[in-house]
């Protein structure tokens, strides 16, 4: 019974991931990337050709990479890690010296908050109370600004270091899933990922959150497989809870991370085939993890409330769900819904959680009134989320202007930059799909299952809440590892 449950769950997750990635591939083919004329059939044919060439080049690169792995210098692990780190650093350091992007929108908010915090000033007020996660990254960035200077250049350098850290963690995660070849390939993929290189010129939270997410998964499997005493395990799981809460403080995805680790923990306990008493005892460390996570989340909320002068929302999902249900904006941020939020913010006394609850009720009414149109909305949102990987170009254009000193005019190179982003993205997702198909016939792999649950969870959440192309950023870590197992056999 236990083995049947474990086998069924693993196959269900892998099959679900295969189906979802197949949908993503269809979204890519229908993303309207290539537009050279008013002839719809010609443009569609060119989209298919672009996709096909990406697939051929992807598998060609994979075969070439196999040859590279025979180099003697790669026999040393420190050399492999050094290569991943150097490729991450060099590509991004070169890029931020080529372009000069002024932070706009959310990115401007993070930079402004960090500057204020570095001076010891309170900032954010009602907005941070409504969206407490906007405090986390600026709080860390403020420390850097305080030590060096409130210059966005130091924020970019910090994010580049985060991405280098992610590359190293992915190397070890891939090694745990399969072997060092998979890990090395995953690290190189992320080091060279064009859109991630381009994001290094923007003050954004994605690099830090992705690092914490990958690190959480890696540390969990390092901790959970060791046969430690109950007390020792509880201490380690306590630290895991703090790490998960830290990730949630950067992006409000803690519930997903807890759910993924919870499912993985249940499978791990069942796999041990112990008696009922031992099985219950096995859940004690995870109970400590949950206590640590929720305690740290609450303490963080209290600290943020103290710093900004307003009580923060404990469950801040109302506005994002309200926006995500807007069929007219395809679930993306829009000024009309923002105006509704502004009107609520003017109400006195101000109550951040009550505002989210009111907006959640409006979201439910919106969904009910849209009927079958919700199905079209779901498809459209997933197409926005996964169909392309070039939204960063839009952000760079918005941040380019007369006051910047770019060597490269982003707007003049818009088409080329979008093609580069999407060609690489298509190539890796196609390789990842191939890796998933091969995994269907293999033994269950708990680490891979956790990564796939994470990927599916990210897609499911943004099917409900507000969506943007950049919200798939952290999922690219999963695609990188899947692309690696395409050709490098799992042990």
C-alpha cells in the first residue's frame, strides 16, 4: 500500500508536469513572436520554424556539451564550480556596463525604500502594510547602501552575487538529482540565460528569491536524508523553517514552499516503512519546521508593522486575486484595479487585512459574473506566464531614457534582444520536456518530484492571482535541471 502510494504520487506529478510543459510548448508556438508581414500564415510558419531551429540547436548544444565534459580540467569539482561562478559574473558584469537602466514601477519602489531605510527613515507606509513582502528585499539592500553608497550599481552587484550563488546551488541540486554532469549543465544554463543576464541591470527581487528557494530545497534534502537524533533533527528543521520564512519575506510564496516540503516529508516518512509510532515520531521535526516558519513570519510582520507605523496584512492575497480575475486585463496589473485599491486605502481607520478581504470578495464576485469567460482567462494568463521570456526587454525600455548613459540603446535593439531571450528559452524548455519524458519510465526521484511540485505550484498560483511574464523566473531553475537529465543518466 505504501509503495503503491509513493509510486502513484510520483507518476502523477511527473505526468502532470509533462502535460503542463506540453501546454507551455503549445503556448510558445502561439505566442506570435515572429511578425514580419501582415500574412498570418507566413508569420505562423516562421513561428514554427523558429521553434524547430531552437529544438535542433538545443540538442546540438547538448551533444557538444557532452564532448566538453571530457576535458581533464573538469575532473576537479572546484574547477566546475569556478567556471559556473565566473560565467555568471562575467556575463552580468559586462551587461551592466553596456546598459544603464533607471528603476521604474516596482523596481523603483524597492530602490526608493532601500535608500530611505539606509538613512534610518521610515518609508512605505500603507503600501508596505498591504504588501509586507516589499519590505524584505529593500531591508537587505539598505544594509549594502549603508555600507557603501545608495547607488543602484551596488544593488545590481548584490543581485549578481545572488545569481552566482544560485548557479552553485543548482550545481549541487543537479548532482543530487543525478550526477555532477547534470548539475554542471544546469549551472551553465543559468549562467548564460539571456533574460536573467538582462535582469541583472534591474533592481529586482527575483535573484534573491530564486537563490533562497533553491537553497531551501537543497538544504532540506541534505538534512532529511541524514540519520540524526530527534533533537538534532529538530534543530536542523528549525533552521529550515527560518530559511523558508526568509524566502517568504522576499516574495509571498511561503505557503507553496511549505506545501511542497510537506508533501515531500510525508512521502519520505512512508518510504521508511516504519511502524505507526515511529512514523508519528518522524513528523516531529517537520512540526518544529512549521512552528519556526509561522513564528518567524509573525515576528517579521510585527517588526515591519513597528517600522512603518501600520499593522501589516496577515493574508495579503485580496488585491492580487482581484487583479488576477480581471478578464479585460488578462489578469495583469491595470490602472482601473489600482484605482479601486487607492480608494480603499483612503478609508479611515486604515486596516490592511480588511482591504484585502474586501478585494477578495470583489474578486469572487468578478469570477462568478464572468462565467465561461474564466476558462479563456486561465488560458490567456498561462500564455502570458509561459509563452515568452522577453518581458525584461519591456522593463529595460521603460528604464531607458535621456538621463541614462547606455552604450547600447535597448529600444533600437528591441527585436534582436527579444529573439535572443526567446530562442534560448525555447531551447531549454524543449530539452526539459525531453528530460521529463525520459523520467516517466524511471524510478521515482524525491528531489525531482519536489522540484516538479514547485514548478506546478508556481503555475497554479499564478493561474489565480496576478500574472506577468517575469513571474516564471524562479521556475527556470527547474527547467535547467530537467534539461540536464535529458542526456545525463540519473543514477
